[in-house]
C-alpha cells in the first residue's frame, strides 16, 4: 500500500540522518579534541 511505502521511505531517511549524525558527531568530537590540544600547546608555549 501507499502508506507502507511512505513508512519505509520515512524510516530510511531517519536511518540516513542517524548515520550521518554519528559521522558528524565523531568529526565534531575529533575537531574539539584537536582544537583543545592546539590551545593547550599554544598556552604552554606562551607561558
């Protein structure tokens, strides 16, 4: 039925969003860690 197809499409798009948000979350976490290390390194150099 049309409703089943719609539900399948919605769940597929939710799965896509969840997958990409995991990737984005990982990238943000890695970026934050790298930025923190750079800031720490700069402070250590200046002090």
